[in-house]
C-alpha cells in the first residue's frame, strides 16, 4: 500500500509539472532547461521481480525477462498488475536437450547434462546427440578399458567382448577377467570325510565357471549368483554336521574351496550387499561395480565377527577388473576340528614353559577380490566374539591367529599361527585382531600353568608323606590283624594298596614331563590306581548292601573281588590308551589331557560309581531303620553294620569331594582349588587310618595288646611267655571270627 501511495503521489507531481511548464520544467524561450527524467530509476523494482522497466516519451512500460512469463499473459504491463514467474522449459519441451541428455530447470534458464557416452558441442544448452567413441578414446590414451577383451562401440556406450577363458560376469562395460575353473575339480577339497558332500556343489560351480568363460559349449547355463551361494552354504553345513574333520588337510581343502567359490559367485550377485545365514555358516558379501576402483571405508559384520578395512585394500593395486569384492564368512562349529592344530609359538612361552592352547572363537574367513593379500599396505581389523565370557587373569592370554597352510608331499596341512596378527584390544567377550594379511582367523586362549607357591609344594610333600605312612599302617593292620579278617577287610586292604600306589606315584612323578614316554606311563599308572580306589569303594558299597539284605552268606569270593577291583580299571586304561594315546600326559603334568576328552575315561566311571554307592547307601540306611524298629532286633550286628555304613559314606564323600575340586585343577584351577585338592589328597591315607583303624574298638584292642606285648618283652627279655598268656584267648576268638567271615565290633 505504501508503495502504491508513493507511485500515486509521484504521478500527481508529474501531472502538476506538465501543467505548469514555467514553474516545473521551464521554457527554452524563456531561458529555462528541459530535463527528461527516467522514472524507472527513481523507483526501485517498479515493475516487480524478474522484469525489465523501460521509459519512453514520458510513459513507463514493463515486460518479463527471458525465461519468465506474466501471470496474465501480457507482454507489456505496468508495475501494478500481475507478476513474472519462471518458465519450466524441461516440461514445456521434453526434447529440448535431445535423447542423450538430462534437462535440469533453473530460475529463468535450463541446462542440459549429457549422459555417459554423449557430448554437447554447443555448450550447456545444446542437444546431446553426438556419440562418444569410448573405444577410440581409450586407444588414443593407451588404455585397455576391456582388459583382455575387445572393445565395441555402441550409441552412448561400449561393450566388452571377452575371449574364451575370460568373462565380465554379464556386465558388458566391465573388464574381462581370467577364470581358472580348475580350482573346482576337487583336487583342493577334502576327499575322505567331507568331499562327498561338496562334490555336487563344486561340480555346479565349475560348470558355471565354464559357461561364463565360454570354454565348454556343453556346460550348463549359468545359475544365478544368489542361488549358487545358497547351495554352497547348505553343502558346507552338511559337510560340517557329520562331525570333526579327519585331518588338517581336510580343513585346508574345505576353507580353500569355499573361498574360491565365493570369489567366483560374488560378482554374479545382483545386490551390492548380500547377507546369508544358515544353521552352520553365516556371511556378508559386498560388491562394488564401476569404471573406477571404489574408495572409502568398508565394514562387514556377522553374528560372531566383524571386519573393518577399506575398499582400496579389498581391490588391491593390480589391474582393476571393473568390480571389487569383500566377504566375511563365519563357521559356527569348525573350531572343534581345528582345536589341536597349533604351530610352536615361542613368543607365548613364560619361563620356558609353553601354554596350553585352545580355539576360543568361531573360525572366520575374509575373502576379497584382491589377489595379493599376503602383505597388505594397510592393516585390517577383525573383531571376534569369544565362545564364552571369561574373566581376565594372569593365567589366561588371548592370541590372534590365522590358519596357515604349508605344502608337503601329502597335501595341504594347516595349523594355527600368530605371525602377522596382533591383539589390539581384548575384553571378556571380544578380541580385536589387527592383521597385515588375509586368511581364516580365530582367537586362541593360551592357558598358563598355575604357579605353585612354596607353601603349596610344602603342604603337598608333607601331606603325602604323612598319608603314605598312615596307609602303610592300614595295610599292615588289615593284613596281619587276624581278628578283623573278612570280606570287608579284604576290600579295605586293597583300597589302601591302590591309594598308596597312587599317592606314591603322584608324589614322585606327577611333574616329570620328560621324557614324553615316561610321562605317559606315569599318567596311565595314576589313571589305573585312582580308578582302582573307586572300584574297591564300589565293592564296599555292594558288600554293605549284601550284609543288610542278604543276612546269611553275605561274603564275596576273593576271586570276584580281584576281577572287578583290578580288572575294571585295567580294561578302561587299555581301551583309553588304544583309542586316544595322545591323551596321556601334558606339557605341565603327567595326567590325562582335557583337550582330547580322555579325562572323561576317569570322571565318567567315578561319577557312575558315586551314583551307585549313593543308591546302595540309601537302601542300606533304609533297611537299617526298618530293622531297628522291629521287635527283636539283633542289636550287636545292626550296630556293626551301622558303623560300617557311616565310615563308608564318610570315605566316599571325602574322595568324591576331593575330585570335585581336582576335576579341572590340572588345566585352569585357581590357587584356592589347588590348596583344597592338595589337602584332601594329601590326607587321604590319614583319614582312612582314622576311620577304619582308630575308630574301630576291635582294632584299638589289637593295637593295645600288641603294644603291651612289646612292653612285656622289654621287661622280661630273657623269659618265655607262659601258656596262659592273655592273648591266647583272643587268638582263639580271632580264629573263630575268621571262620564266620566278618569281624565283631
């Protein structure tokens, strides 16, 4: 409104000046000056935006600039009516830039952007109809845009025609890459254990390769990359589901076959990022295509691992084939087959002692299109998730390792090696590995033997010596004390013999790991005698059960006792040595190895024996309660069986508790567990002596009589004993008890 008021006032002023020439403008005849003032300059933006103002002969005229139209369609107008709006030339004339360009509207203008393969010789607003001969341009610049293929120009583009043995995977503007279809003949695939499961898919991959390279006219038509990738992972799952691979050659062949197949299948995938997940494997594959090599960061992730690198590393510095591939594959149960294949790692030793190693993550493979991955210019970071969460301690170290394949005359043997890979970060759940080469990777957990303190060693030696002395007293008591002879005494005698031999071998040879054969023999003897202890414990439980249930004829023939007490451990040890000979002896102790599963040949029978003994003890106690509640119980015999049962239960609990703490002591036990196991193991003999000798009144009487005889001999050194010696009556009682088969308490 104010602008219009100013215009009205300005018009009135002009009219007044025109009506009074002598006052307004003057007259030349009267000596005044005539001035033609331009009203377009006096009022800014008089005609509005995007318009041009003109003044002629006292008349103001407005018109729109080029590229703009008046809202009322007027060519000339005053500044008080309508406005000028932009014309969208791209909509009004869709062919304004020609078929080889893209039109982009601008304010009052437009530009033509030529498509690839076309040029515009008349500037940004000309038609893009002139075709670019990319083949000639590349030839003039001494470039081979098709690699080993021939270049053919087409309107707006070009094609690469590949010779036999080369392919561009159906991407006509991609360089021709050489294909080596012989990778899939099966010579690099495990042939014994899993080769049959991969044979069909590898034959399919090879036929696909031959069809792509046009080397075999009889080859089947190419299969879609997504379908082929799914079949590959399914076949791999089947191969891994049958169990452990038989050898490291099988593992190397499997990994090589899968990686080679992914390198061929990857460029045939339609999507730039493909994720696949099956029951036994999962992976993520990224593909980039273009005339120039891709750049920028690259991040791939699976359920158990992630990869951080860049596209320059995945592509390499060699000839760019028109695509770049990067894949991260994770095997969900392969670690079971590679858990005993380790190269010597001197850098992991502490004080000359090598740690025990085990695979502690999923096995993952990194696959890239770069053919030279043994010495990368940039490091790659691989984050691996642990199989289980563990607390960090001085006895545990996480090691980044890769599967190193070494050629030999028999095949491609592989083993874990830490060369070129370093641990950059480790938590309770993940480890980040920084590596300068690409292969298959995993995290190894290095377990160092627990450093035994002087106090622990002292307790072990003193306790075992005390235990051996007590066991000698027990053996002499059960052997020569005739008043307690019987089936149960025989059982106690041989239980003490087995425990004495086990403690003696434990004290003398548990740490003598050299030579290896001697260490294995020591481990086998410990295995035999400790199993013997539990076998005689089971016989004691059976004897107690028979004494309660079978009142008469409850004795067991000694032949049967020896056959079970020594025969069962002997059979278990022989079978274990035949099936898993490497399980006897470790680098730290002459005991059963936890890595090969042989430890269960000891803990399995021990658990079964404890379960059976618990059953026998429950039945025995239940029957004792029934007999005590009867009207006319035989109290002397019931008290005797009750005392036997209490000592047997206490003995079983002590031995069982000891091996609960000793179950994994030789592998990853803490110092507290070591002290508990050492104390219980060292005092076994003393506890047996206390329970079966000192707590028995009849044995105490025998000890008292023996000591009294020695004292009497010292007083009457040169005299003979009379025929009425008090021990004669007891000897007769001993002989009578021997015929009954059980001692009297």
